[in-house]
C-alpha cells in the first residue's frame, strides 16, 4: 500500500512551500514532491526586492527560509519527479519515478518551465553555449561575449548581471520598447558594454560543438547579421508543465490550469496554486497567496469528509 498523507503537494516553489506551511499549521500530514530543487525559480534570483517586509534578500536565502520553515513544522519533502495522478475513491494516488504515494487531497503547484526559442540547433547547443538561467550559468562566461534574448524583467536583469563580468552583452528584443521595469532598463542603458539589438529576432545558431555565434534578423529590413558570442541566454518567458495532470482538471489553450482565486478545480480534493494557474499577475507574492488559499481549501475539503 502506498504511504498515505492528508495532503500531497506537487512542486516545491513559493506556492507549494506556503501551502505546506498552512496545511501543517492546520495539523494535516503533508508531503511535498519536487523534481528539481526546493524554492522554484525564485531560488535562482540574485536579489528579491519586492517581498513585503523584506526590503532586499537573495532568492536563495528567501527560498531556504521558506523551506526550513516548512520542515520545522513537520512537513516531509522528497526530491522525486511526479509522473502522473489518478483518482482512487475519494482520494488520489500520486505516481513518481521512485514509487507511489496516496493522499486525501492534492495541491498542484507545478510552476512553469523555460520557453525555448524554437530555432534549429537550440537543443544541440543547450549546455554548450545556450543557457536558460543567467544566475546558474553566467559565471562560466567571464570576459567573454554573450547575448540575451528577451524584453521582460528576467531578460533585463539577466543582462545587468552578465554585464558585470562579460566583455560584451547583446540584448536581442523583437520590439523597440521593453516590458521590464523602467529603472532596470535605464540601468542597463548606462552600461558601456551592453549593445541593444532591437526590433530583431534570433534565427540561427552557429558553431562546431560549442556555440560560436547567433544570427539575428531585423524584422523590418529582413537583413541578417551574425553576433559573435560564446553564450546565449534565453529569457523569453515560460510555459506550463501541467500535461501529466490535464485529464483531471481544466486547462486553457496554453496549458495553464483555469481554476479561480479559490484554487479549486472541478475534481473534488484537487487544487492548484502558483504560476501553473492561469492568471494576470505571476509573482512571488501571488504564488504565496495561492498557496495559502489552496491549503485552506484543501483542509476544508478534508474536514468535510469526516
């Protein structure tokens, strides 16, 4: 028989960790299953400046505090990839690469995964010049030319970080204006080693074994040129990682769960929280809010079965 928990949480980011804290405070047995590393995307951020009450903290430190808070309350955690979820009676069986677990309620806090550019040889150069996390991989490119693709907050922050150590940083963006915070864009414009490649897109990767350059195309003139870079950091957003659970709940055309602010799904006992849910604002604070809402709803559901 699979080991039973009142609530199993799939995903160990801010939403999942907050849900675990709230559920344990309600005296439920809780297991968090996470396939990568606890803390989620925020753990990779060099600085978090928008979490209320904490003016400035590294993402890794904040993640550690949240994770340890959950552990101190008695939450159990396991690094294991969830491969599926099935309904069994009024509860669920959660299938993982290392075995099965059963639960009275499940909270899906699966977050999001990095979106690919979708151009030829991208997968070939992944880990050999093409990167999706500047915080993780930027240290491998000191004194070397690199490029960043994207125009949002992540792309601009990545470019700022890389400009501290790389010889040149090209930022490739499909538009002439950025969606990122104005203060960060201005800071980036002040960096002497940053080159703006606007109204352009990356169309081709070149190199032999290791990345040697990226071909960019001007969206108006259709002219192409090659940027000789050794690293390409892709920051073009995220996509859902919800496919293993789509049979039990509703998703939109992009694969995001369509549950409302109460985080309830059409399947009794199944809840969703955080960036995996379709919503207008996907931030650390909204993920934590979802985690609290989902945990409260899950506890109410379990109590209603008594």
